[in-house]
C-alpha cells in the first residue's frame, strides 16, 4: 500500500521538476508556482521542502481556503509520509487543532494563520508559508498576502530568519500577482496528470436541476460501476432536494440491471465529520454521487470521481454598501472556477466533465473570480486588522477594497462599540475583547454584552449552535411525520434562535446521548460539534472577563432576545400587514421568512412542551404577555441571515418587541422610525 503511494507520488508532474522547484525556492524569497490541478502542488511541495533538508528551523505552513481541504490534504500527506496524522504532518482549522511538537508540515485554513499572526506578529514558527489556491481570492487570502509580505520585509529588516513565501494556484492573473510581490519569480510547472474531456450542453438549459438529473441518470445507465459522479450545485437546500430526488427516482423506477446509486451531500453547513463521509469509498457495489457546493471545487480529491456535472452557478456573498448587509446570491461562476470544477474529474485518472451550460454561455463568464474583498462586508476583517495594529488606510492590499465598504465597516464597528469613532478607528476595550473570538463581530458583541443581560450561558449555547447549521436530521418519506412531531417539541413561538437553544439545552440535559438524538431526529455530530465550540468560546470568555456569575437561573427569553439585538440590530425586519411580507429596516428590502423557520406559519403545531414550565429548562410559549396572540405573525423579527434564491428569505428568525430597539440600540439609525410606526 505504502509502496503504491510512493509510486503514485513519483508519477506526479511535480515530482519530475522537483529539483527545479527546490532551486527556485532556495533562490527566491517569494515564488509563484503555477501548475495544473492534480499535478501535486498541495501535497508535494511541502514534502519536497521537508525532504530536501531546507527546513532548518520552524515549520512549513500551508493555507487552504476551506477546512475540509486542510483536513483531507493533511491526512493524505501523513499517509504518504507513513506517519500518524498530527505527528510530522498535521492540521489546524477553527475550533480544531491536530498538530504536535513534532509537526513540520501544517495544513490550515487561512483564518487560522491570520489568528496566529495576532499572537505572534512575526509568525516566527514558520520558515515557509505557502498560500495555496491563491486564485480564490477570499478576503482572508487577500489580507494574508499583505500580512506575510510585510512580515517578510520586517523579518529581513530585523535580521530574523528569512520567511519564504510560495503562492500556488492552477489559474491566476500572473502579472497582477507578480507585480504585487515585487516582480517575484514565477514558475510554470509543466504537465498534466490526467485528461478531462469537457462536454457542453448543446442548448441553453432553463432548469439546471433537471438538466443535472437527466445527465446523471444517463451516466448511471452507461458508465462502468465505481465510476463515481460529482455534482456542483449552489447550496444546502438545492443539495438536499437533489439528493432526495435521486433517492426517489432510484427507488421508484426500475433501474433494471443497474447498480444502486447513492447520493452524499457535501456543503459547509455539515459538520466536518459528515463532510468527510463524502470522501469515503467503501468499495461496495454501488455508484456514488457526491452533490456538493463549491466547497469541493479546489484542493480536494474525492476518490473514485470520474465524472463531474457542473451547473455553472454558485452562491456568493454579496454586500450592500449602503446598509452593510451581506446576502447570499446565486450567480454564474467564473471561467477559472469552471476549470477548477473540471479538474475534479481528473484527480486519479482520465475523466469527463459535463457542463449544463453551452460553450457560448461559458464564453460570457468572467475570466477570474472577482476578489471577495471587493464584494463583501469587511467588518470582521477590519476588526482583525485593527487588532493586529494595522492601519487600513495604508495597508498594502493587492486590490484595495472600495472606500464605501471600508466606511460601512467602520460604521458597523462603531455601532457595535468596537472602535472609538469612524474618523478615529481605534479599537475600544470592547473591540479588543471582541477580536479575541474567532467569529463574526456581530456574535462576539452579543457574547460580550451577555453579562449585562444575565444570560452568558444561554448566549454561549446559542452562538455555538448557530455555528453548526445542520441540527435537524433529514427524515425519509416514511418517518417525516414522526420527525416533524419530534422537532415540534422544541419549537417555541419566540422563533428559531430560542428553538435551537431548547434543542441544545435538552441535548446537554440528556448527557449528549446519541439515542436521544436519534429518537428526536437530531444530528448528534452537529450537536457534539456545537458542544466543542461552546467549550472553546467559554475559554475565551474566561480570558476576556466575560463572566456568567450574574446569570439568571432560568432562561429569560426577553433578556436573551434583547442581548441578540446588541449585535443583530441591522438584521431587523418589520411585518407589512398589507401583504404579509417583511421589510428589512436597514435597507427597506422586501423579504419573507424562510419556510424552514418556526415563524414562517407552516408550523401549526408549535411547542409540544407547552405544559412544562420555564423552570424545566425548556422555553415554552407561555408565561409572556404575548401568549394570547398565539397564532399572530410576528410584527418585528430579527434574523441571522438573508438568502436570495427564487425569493428573498430571512433565515433563523426570532420575534422581538419594537420598543427593545430604542432600549438596546437607540443609535441604530431606525429606532425612531420604529417608534413612529409603533402599533
Ligand atoms: P494540486 O494541488 O496540484 O491540485 P494535489 O497535490 O492536491 O494536486 O494532488 C495530487 C494528486 O494526489 C491528486 O491528483 C490525487 O491523485 C492525489 N491525492 C491528493 N489528495 C488525495 C486524497 N485525499 N486522497 C486520494 N488521493 C489524493
């Protein structure tokens, strides 16, 4: 087995030019390395450095835009090195560290390296830093570019050990990158490991979900067993719908003589463990279809995949510079992304990529993905940069974010109490404390505010459970009613946040029992993950003096909801009695509550626990002045997320009282409007 792995290594295009790569690394302080996907960049370059003896002190750190890539790459490389994961080769992702004193090659997400820079301003641990998949241009990649570039300069100025930087990708705007890195060396690695044939749709497809199903079942009808398929869709809802359609078709049609077809979802809302299941090929007699978001687009190798179906769409975060609200929108991918997706079919052998769009449509795609820093809310990034003592005005961005977005971020940070003023963006005491949490400033503010509302423990539970989306298990058709009945036990008319809190409280009360989760159609792995996140958040709370000493002994639903407003004040919407739509206060956008929400009106059977009192730990519908208005739609809600699909939806919503806005965030800009309209 290990011999084979070694043989596989030697066949990679990177191996053929190993010495040339090492020479370039030795002679250049910064190197841009371009090579086809699958040529061995991510797995081999760190090993070459280690094996060459060029690593005398410190580590090779290699960043990935996604956690699943960091984990699977480190697993693969530790296998290749015949060492246990976490020994010479390890990984670190948010809330999870699998490294040891022996670790020499560390795969990590970009966010981790950024956080490390907060505690070690010269990143002294590292002799080599490899920024992989640089073409993705996530906000973190762009910020890291500036940070490592300046650390390299400073280390040289202070005569510290040289920091070598390697930037890697399959596709990038080389001139732009090289110019930014002081006209550094660019090395093109020749060779492609495997061929991938690209097939475009002949006609424009109006319904890519349908086109995908047709293509998939055609592949299934004709392809040899064990030739697996990877499908790219935009998000969790689509993926769930696709996997259940695949199951239904497979079940209800006589696919005579064909092997079973099994579908696996892969998206970022799944906990890491569930994501990794999509990577396991058990070798049984079935065909596997992995239905993924762009999480599977770069860096990863899904064993067995021979076919890719690319729908040409992706859900991206878009930012409204007027209000500072981010929203998720379905957009066309870039040509660079299309090639990354294509590359997934040729990781282990030749493959085929079916694009459900025409060649003409492809020509109209943008060449490169627009850097995220030009289209996203920057408050989280700016908070971190400020904590690093960086002046945003003079920071060396590869592409400077628009003035508007910087100002909106300052404004938001000011509203959150993290900076002194927009004109003088220095971190306040609160801002410093907020920056210690590896989460969005909205939520770190909520945590920091929680002692005042005497609900630290509840808020920690809530923030932890919000960090893992897939709390509910997808029931199959036979047990759907049963699952709904079980889930309704946790529901409260206050909304989704408190419903989630009920689930987490009960989970803990039942000793995190797997059986209890199964009986209640809840995802134990997600809840366990939330539990671990909670522990880490609690540790940070200890370090920044957020104390739960004054916590009220029972859930105080009003206080918890008020505390949520301290961070989520821009995510407040008002019901329009006329047409039952909501209007987001901050930008006057029309939206509906997501059908999955407790407040959407689809959940008639609210709160099976209503007979239990608050003292039992479960939040019931009763005991509040609103109890007589049991079925009334919420006049005001706050929400965690806004999603654009066929409709604009508010996801994870909670009922609030209008007067709380004035009480909690009187300066939010729309408080007076609410008071005037007050019902
Ligand atoms: P690149 O970074 O150039 O896209 P990688 O170094 O990630 O290439 O991968 C090189 C090859 O190593 C892949 O084509 C695949 O054959 C193999 N490989 C990488 N990761 C894994 C994995 N987790 N499981 C199985 N094979 C893998």
